């Protein structure tokens, strides 16, 4: 807010209040009625809807979030690497991106390709090669053969998902695609807090993950370390000493290029081990009222959410909340 006592200087916001809405419609209503100054958009369609409100600016940026399927590799049938590969190569990421991300996405590996301008992530061609190549028909034929060889040709897998609309939509696509390879997917929708507890504690067979926007490759790599992300153990039941060594090497490298080498080497082994089967990353859309100045929404990750120089060109009596 700009007060006369600060003139001609700008007064920065004193605080930021975050609100979680039970539905997209409640969030849109709050933004439309002026009870929210900035709102994250579910997808391009919602961004277009909110962007049609007078005095609204839409900011579009590559997302640091991405989606994966996490597998307990110490439980059947996922303890068989042939099953994990079959799941990976049976999926059609292009269709997922076209439907779930409305074309605004790209395939992802263990580290989001948007992080650091792609410096820390594997090239797309390496990820695509690990996912089986271009021919979907050939991939699914191989997937069925792998499942048959592993004795899982008509297996039913239980896949947990948080009761979040966009994740439930994505889960429907995953179920259909894995069904084309002969797998039956038993979807277990859970309240978000219950899903999160199960995810962190490893209480699942398989789970659909929407990763937070990590701002360092280390956060992603720790998911593959035998100690896990928090040091209490790997929630996927995964342990690979060679991968552990590469991750730990990256922690001690002070040279950026040498650290990149360790990070990339680790990822090449991770995409073959597949405790996580990565899907795609998308585009983030944010709606902001035009009176929000220097919002920093174009900055990556949390820099765009806690940008201290932003200010509101709006008198106190003009607030609607």
C-alpha cells in the first residue's frame, strides 16, 4: 500500500497472507471479488478465464513442479525391474501433455528440465530414449512382453493419488494407458494430508506424485538416496550404493561443472533403476491484479512468491477484504 507519509517513496507490503481454497471455483470467486490480489491458476484454461477480468495480468513461466509415479521397489510386482520398465515405456507422455497440460509441457527426468535453464537435467533425447523411443506401438508390445516374462501380464496395481482435481484427471489418463499394456490400475483417492503422510512414510505400493517446485537439484536427487529425502530412509524402498556415491559426490563439489557431471551421471543410473517413473513438467500460470507492482512473478520458484519489493497501488479504503 502506498501511504502519503512514504511519498515519494514506495512502501513495500508488510505481510503476505496465503489462503488455501477447497475448490477452483472458490479461488476464482475470491480473486474476482477482490478478496485475493494474486492467484495461482490450475491450467491455461483457468488463466484465460481469470485473465478476462478487467485489471488482471497473467504471468506465464516454466513450472519447477513435475509429476511422477513412485513405486515401492521392495514390494511385488515392482521389485522386478522388468515391471518397472514396462510401466515406464507403456506411458504416452505426449498424450498426457496434450490433455492434462494442454500442450504446455515437456517430458521430465529425475531433475526438472526447467531448473537452472536445463543445466542440471538430462537432455530430452536421453530421457526419451530411456522411456523406450518414439514408437508407442512398439513400446507397448515390449511392455506386454516384459510383464508376461515377469509373471505380471494381468496384474492389478494399487495407485494412490491425492484428491486434487488435476491429479485425479491425470490419474485417469495413466490408468487408461497402463490398461493398454495389460495392467489393471486400482485407484485409491485420498485426502491430501493422508496422501502426503503415506507418501512420506512409504505407506503405498504405488503413488502419483506432484513434486513441489524444488530450486536445487539436490532435493530431487535425495529421493533416490538410500537415506531418503529427510535422512530417515528411502520411502520407495530403494537402495543403490553407486547412486548414493554420486549423490554424495555432488554435495562436496565446489566446482559447478564438476557438480553438474556428478548430477548427470547419477540421473543416468536413476532413469534405468526406476523407483520413480517420471511423467512431465508443465507451465505455471499466475493471475495478478494490475495494482500489484513489481510482483516478481516472472522469477523462478519461491523468489516469485516472497518478492519483498512488491507493493500495492491501492488505498486502504479500497480493499475489498
